[in-house]
C-alpha cells in the first residue's frame, strides 16, 4: 500500500516532467515576450523552427490549467514541425500577488482563475497576441489558432472574431451557440474529439448542423476509445492504448492540416 501511495504522485507529475525535459533538450530557440493589449500586457512563450524561410504562426491556447510546461512543449513540437508558435498565458497577472500561471498554489486554483476570466477580455488578449505573432520577423503573415479543452472552445470563439485566420484547430472544445457568431467565421474549423467524452460530444451534432446551415467548413474527427484531453493523456507513461493512438493519429492529422492550410 505504501508503494502505491508513493507511486501515485509520481504518475501525476510525470507528464509535466517529460514536457520539461523535452523543453530543456530542444535545439530550437525559445523566448518569453510581453505583448501589450489595450488594458494590460500578456506574458507569452514563443518558439521558432529551424528553417531558412518565413513560415506561418500558430497561436496556441492553453487548457483550463493555464500555461503549463505541457502546453509549452506542444508549442515546441509545432516549431519542430516548421511553424512559429506563440502560447499566451491568459492568467497573466491573475495569480497571487499579481503572478502568472505558476503562481497559483494548485491546478484547481488555476482552473478557478481561468473560469473567472471575462470572455471579452480573453478575446482582446488573443487578438493582441495574434497581431504580434503576424509581425514577428520569422512569420510569413499567415496565422492559425489551436486550443485544448477550455482553449479549444476559445479557439472556436476566436475564429468568429478574426477574418485573417487560415484555420482553427479545436481539440475537445465546444462551439459558440450563437448562429450569428458562427456565420462570421471565415476559415475552416477542424475538430479533434475523444469518443469517451460525452460532455463535449453531446454538442457536436448541433455544431455540425449550425456550421452547415451557415455554409462554413467544420470537419470533426472522433477518435475511438479516447477520452477528453487525449493529446496530453496519450503522452503519459500509463496511457491507455486508445489515448496513445488518438494522440499519435491526432498529431499526424494536425500536421497534415497545418501543411494544407499553409499552402492556401
């Protein structure tokens, strides 16, 4: 029993430790920037590919856990695939003592901080970060957005606000319910969902219908046996075979779609 008690915490921290090790061992250039918005500054992690020419940028929106090492490792994997990636900490200044994600005492506390954010303020922050990404010298001016869980819902919402997006990638997030908002989307939206995620999947039929009615491209794929958060869960040492396969297949599809979106 003692061995089990000791082992459980190590399983919980393992994904973050693996992400941190990836970041520490990455040959790619990483930097932190503070992007000014109309009301504040947002702390952002940026990572660059090792390529000769300018490339599109991907705005990466974190989960309801805030800007974790895992999200930063996703940004690094996007850079490895050949894209500039910028991941804003939307909890900038919202933590204890005006701190960022890392200042929260627990994941639960960070999640509570996420759900206390003003929706309009989140969109304003994302818009400022998007504007900044497009001006980076390594960016060719094309912009895409991706998000996970809470961030997946934000990526769908952001697609209703920005006409200049080449694509939006929604990982297990829900869509805005307002038909007028969906009608404003100007880019394809690609969804990634786990079969064992009834809460989110219960919204999919309505989203498909609403997007079709608005004449918009929405291409969701549901991965057999995978749960919510499979892109993260599939990397864990004790990952189920379904989550691991969904993670690998999801990444392959994502990179294929990034390439097609970049070529448009």
